[in-house]
């Protein structure tokens, strides 16, 4: 029998974007935009499915692989949505069918000058040594960088 462990941790990431809170929020709300920056991300990610319904109590589910690797799943439930101000989600992740974590995450959108300060806070339970808080924090930083590129792309198209 395998030893079961759980590591609890909380981290926050603050990121400034040169876009209004409404524009940054819209990147979370619009399923096509969210798929681009969240699921597809940088080169090497293969998205098998991405289904999203952006309302309290609804689900967002994504299935993807990195460079042909094992199947990764992200199952999210929207717990709270305040337009242009806050999103709270709970989500779990699996790799190759094994649950690696369960988390509560809050995204706060604060106007700062002509831009937005996004504050991302995650409270996680990282399971059985399959995931660690530092790996998750780095992954979230990379995703928020991809969001920056999405906002730049959106701005260039406008």
C-alpha cells in the first residue's frame, strides 16, 4: 500500500497588466480567449477538450497533454463571480488518472493607474507527493504570463 500524504499551502501572485480590469476580466469570461491563454498556452500543449460555462455553480473542464505526455485534467467549479472585481474557483487536477491536488483560488482585479493589478491567491492541498506548491506557483506564473500575451494580442487587434 502506498503512503498517502497531503501538503497544505497558500501562495499569492501579483501581476500588473496594461489593460483595464474589464478587459482582463473578459479574458477569463470569454471561453475562446480563456482556451487560448489557459489551456493552449505556450508551444507544446495539446488540448483534447475545453468546456467552459462562466457562471456561479458552473463547470470548466479541460483535458490536455504536454508534448504527448500523460493526460492532465483540470476540473473547475465557479464559486463566486463579481464582474470586473473577483472570481473564486475550486478546482482539482489529475495526471494520468491520479489526483494530484485540490485547490481554492481567488482572482482579484484592482484598477491601478490605467491598468490592472491581478492578485491570484491559491489555497491548495497537494497530494501524495505528486505535486508541490512550488511547482504549482511556477505553473500559475507561466499561465499569467500567457494571459499577458493574450491581452497584448487583444490590444493589437483592437
